[in-house]
C-alpha cells in the first residue's frame, strides 16, 4: 500500500477560501490606506518640520505599510483563485486565465514596490537629518563596519 502524500505546496484552497482572501485583501487594503492617509505628513514646511512630521507619525505609517504588505499576500491568493476559475470556465487553450493572473501579479508587485518606497522614506528620512531629534542610524551602521 502506497503512503498518502500531500500536494507539493500543501493543501489547495477552495473557491470559497479564495473569495475570503479577496475580501480580506479589500478590508486590509482599505484599513492600510485609511491609516496611512490619517497620518499624512506635511511636506510644505522646512526640512526640520518635515522630519518632525515623519517622527510624529512614524508608528502609524509603519503599521499601515505592514498592513498593506499583508494585504498583498491575500491578493496573490485571490488572483490564483481567479485564474483557476477562469481556466475551468474557458477550458484548455484559453488565453484569458494567463492574462488575468499576469495582470493581477503585476498589480500586486507594483503595490509592493509602492509600499516599499514609502516605507524606506518613513524609516530613513527623519534619521538622515542630524537635527530631527532621532538617532542617526546611518552613522551607527557605518561605524559598525569600520
């Protein structure tokens, strides 16, 4: 008797679980965007004022960015469900599932890039100014490698 083996990547999600992933993406994305918008940084002041504004809202911005990154994982799961449903509906030889999955994956990657660029600004900008009131992390890091 052959032993039972799990699929190579674990258990497959059902159609209902893919729908739940889509809903989770929308909820997490909305929460992340609202939290990020509520902690808006004033970019019209001097460099010291902008740095202080980032320092004041740093925690809210970082939490919002982590929520958005988590949302992207649910988006990938939802995209795979959409691709599977389209593949079943269209049959072999169809082009629509590939286009849908490629478009969804591209959107998810662009969202990750946008969150990453915002995150690097949130973390690096206030600490790069000596008068921002924060510890200069770049100086600490460069001193460690000397």
